[in-house]
């Protein structure tokens, strides 16, 4: 318990002596952690897409062209997208 307060005192001392450098490092760490969390949430959402459906592995998403609008947009199994 005493060691924890000793390390806390050293951390505070270093923040005072190297103020700007320390805050730049802390801000960089915060940005990196936020980015990792957001990317992890995004990947998790992409991997779980259509998993709720009992035939989710057979659902495909097809598009013919994309020029700002979704033309030729359809969802369904492989046969509705022109598959075999």
C-alpha cells in the first residue's frame, strides 16, 4: 500500500516537471485507446451482421453500381443475385 502512494507521488512529480510532454503522451494514449475501441466495435458489428437469421450464412448483398445512390440494390440468397 505504501509503494502505491510512492509511485503516485513520482507520477505527480513527473507530471509537474515534464508537463507538456506528459500531457501530449496522455492525449496520444487516449486517442489510441478510443480508436482501438471504435474499430473493435465496428469489426464486431460487421462480423455479427445477419447472424440473427437462421439462414444468415446464405444471405448475400449484391449491388450493380454505386454512384451516390444504390441502384440495382438487392438482398437475398445467391440465386436472386444471379448466382447458380
